[in-house]
C-alpha cells in the first residue's frame, strides 16, 4: 500500500537502530524509494561513516553509496557523507585514528544544502542509538540540532524485545521525538516471528511503519512497498 504521508510537509527523519548490523541502510533506502514513489524529492544522508574504501573519487562507504543510489535528486557525495573514515571501527576511534575532529558545524552545513534541494532528508545514524560520534557528540545531538524525528529499525532476532524497548526509552529520554518503528527480519531462523512482532506492537507506543522480510540480497525498491504508516 505504500508509506502514507500527509502533505505538504514532510519532516526530515533520523533512522536509528536497536544495534549495529540490523538493517538501517536497508530500511533507509526502502524509505527513500517509498517517499519518491509518492512524488517527493527525497535524499539520504550518512553524516559519519567508518569503513570507507579509497577510490578515484576519494573515500567511499557502501552504506552511503546505497543512500546516494536511492536519492532523487542525487546530491554531492561530500554533502551526503561529510565524514568518511577509512577504518571499520567505532566512529570515535576511527576519527581519532584518521586525525579528524568531528564538528557539528560541518554536519549542519551539509544537511542545509541537502534540505535546500529536496522535500525531505532521511538521515541514517551509526550502530545503535547510544553509539557516540565523538568524545563530545552523541547521535541525539545531531537529531536535536537538525530537528529530526526519529524512526527506529528493530532487527527481528532473539533479544529484539529488550533492545527495542530500551532504545525507545533512550530516544525519548534524550529529548528526541520517536515517531515510528520498522521491523526488519534479519534472522530467517527466528522462531515465533509473528508473536515477537505482536509483542512489540503492544509495547511500543508509536506506530509500526512496516515489516521488511528477510532477503539475502535486499532490494530496497521492492521493499518500499512493504512500508506503510500505521497510526495507532
């Protein structure tokens, strides 16, 4: 049925997750395709990415490139991913090893340029919500500074109930607005998937925006059709 959006205003979104490796990029790119299918200009952003590889065009990150591919219009890579760090480590460590100081001003300026060419921006975080960006910068600082509403991606696997509830509480405790969650089935062998999903629906007080089935090679364009905003 597609993601239900109330025009004319689409608030920019911050996509966080219950952990690392739970499909934030899959959810973010599917969301970009869903927004574009509704006729909106939607671009992605990955403010900070570690594990970048050198190319003829400079350091590039696979997740950031996936966001770029799903964006329309296509922004400059340096705006979509202002901090590209070589080592596949926690951002604070990767930045330190690269001799880079993460500054909010650079992220804010890049976001403003993206916002000026699109109806909305889908900003993908790193790891789980509490993973710091630097010694002085948390992801909550970015969400607050850019006035982003938060969507939580729940990796559907053993432990997801605990991780989802803790993440939801942390987002709101940090003064940010959680507006929805997306179930991403990352473990095809998970038992009682429907039961776990229903438990989450009862315990998370924000609507589920959709369930993304397990795909060995995710197809964000196809998965976009699995997203729909459910109110209440």
